[in-house]
């Protein structure tokens, strides 16, 4: 019987290893292409669950997106319209603006002039003097002083009013006037009897405390006509009378929905994502809807600025002063809408990175390589997270969801949102997730199977 010779197995050469590596790369590329084709395939060829889940998810996300602008506006309006302290904090810095100071000064002087009848008072004085003067030349000289005297009285009142308005003490009077005006305005919007801040032109800022402060200053300077200035209640119109019904409706709607509507929108977005079969795609669309709602609010604020200029005549309020008031009151809603838009962008980026796109997988692979390299170097130096790292790896999905929920809770409990809050929360959450991924350690079975 012939015997078979058994040749000893040869060690693989470098060429063999390179060929094997090329085969593995080709197999990996083929698998990646299949995953791409599967994710890009028509809905009819893709494996899916019950169709109703996709329909319900779409309805929830669309409804939440439609309610987003309403939630932003009502959340802002509820704070500004119902909270007197917030209203005072918003408008009190305006008195430091030189243009607003000049406008308030002019309004005070006009109100005093209208009630005091400076021309009539000066005419009475000059008429009384003229009765005792017989010489024609003297009478003519006296008549020539009549108008300069009236102008001098106005100039004195204006100068004193300007000094009072620009003083530090006036800022406190301004705040008190704002507080009184807001309290009366809220009572009016609630349908209560409060005609103090209502004029034929509309609802606005009461000047009575401001005029009283100027009257006191005139008296202290020995201005003889100060005692003849009656109690004056003039209003700087902020809302025209023909718009009061709409403002009342908006006020009541803001009170009814301002607090909980934002929570409802968030719940609808989350529910839409949870119901969806492809949660990464639903998350992207939900964030896009949120961002579009915020962008719509920002566009509306810009359009409202133009409409306000066109609807309020300069006889009621000069355009430059109107824009100062408008920009001041809309600053908070701009910040809220901008913060919401930033939040939407952050969510889109995070969801895109977690999605099964080719570029996303490349980023995930690159980060996985970095973490694996860092873990290997740490092990070489005797640094290992051990059982804790294995637990973090096993519970990684739950932990990431928990981090996301904590971030959402921070944003919910700190409304209204600000750009700084959104960016800070997003950066903190990202750093936490990155640190956790570095601490994770694949389970021993997984590690052995990869050798």
C-alpha cells in the first residue's frame, strides 16, 4: 500500500495576507452597498410593520409642526402680558434711550401746554399790563414781547422736563408708571372696568406720574405757573382702539395655552418618533418641522415690524420711537424662536449621525476606531473600566435615551428658551455621551469573537 506524503503547512506570506485583506474589504463594501440599497429602496420592497404606524407618526409630527409657531408666540405672550414684573423689566430700560427720552419729554410738554393754555395765560398778563400803559411806543414794545414770553414759558417747561426725564430719579418714576399701566391694561383685557389707560386712540402708557414729577420740579425751581398745572392723565398709545378686541382675544388665548401648549407640542413630536418604525428618519422630520415653525415665527416678527410702521400714524407715535418699542417687546420672542431653531438643528445633526447613511456610518466608524484605540492604549497602561465599562456597553441605548430625556427636561423646566441655554445643554449632552462612549467596554464574548 502506498503511503501518502503529508507536506507541512506553509506559513501565509505577506501576499496571501494582503489578498485576504482585500477579500474582506470587498465583502465589507458589498455589505455596505446592500444596506444602502435597502435603506433607499421603495417602501413597497422594504420590510415594514403595520402601515398604520407610519400614518399615525406622520399625523402626529405634522400636527406638532403646525402648533409650533402658536406655542412659541403664546409662551412669549403669556409671560409678557400676564406678568407685570416681566413687563416692567422689558420696558424699563427704554427710558435710558435718548430718543425715547426726547419723545417722552415732548409728550409731557404737549400735555402741560394743552391744559395750562400758555398762550391764553400770557395774553391775560399782557392785557392787564397794557391797560395801565398809555404811551403808544411802550404799548407797541410790550406787544412785541407777547410771543417771546409764551415761547420762554414753553422753553422753561421743556428744559425742566428734559432734565427730569434724563435724571436717575426719573427711572424709578418710569418703572412705577409702567407697573400702573400694565396693571390697568391687564384689568382692561380681562374685561374689568378700567378706563385709566384707555383713550379714544387706544391702550397705552400713562403719563400722569411722569407729569406730576415734572410739576414738582417746576415748583421747586420757583416757576410761578406750576401751581396752575392741573392733574393731567395722558396716555402714550401702544395699542390702537380699533385693535383692542383682537388684542383681548389674543391675551385670553395666550393665558389659556401659553404654559401647556409647548409641552403638548413636545409630546406630539416624541409620540410621532416613538410610533414610527424608522425612528431616525422620524426624528429628522420632527426636527425639521420644529425648525420650520421657529423660522415662521422669526419671519412673522419681521413682517410685523413693517406692518406696525404702516398701521400706526406718525401723529400717534414717530416711526423711530415705534420701532424702538417694537424691537424691545419682540426681543424675547426673537430669542425664543432662535433658540428653538438652534435646538432643531442640533437634533437634525444628531439624528443624521445616528442614521444608516454611508457618511454617517463612516463617521461612526471613525469615532469607533478612536475609542477602540484609546481603550487599547489605556489597557496597555493598566487602566480599564472593567465591569463598569461592560455594564455601560450593555446599557448604552438606555443610557443615551436617559441623557436625551434629561436634556429635554432641562429645556422644559427653563422656559422661555434662550440660545445660550440650548447651546449649553446640547454641548453638555454631547460631552457626556462622548465620555460615556470612551468608558464603554465591549462584553468579553464580543471581544473574543472578534479575535
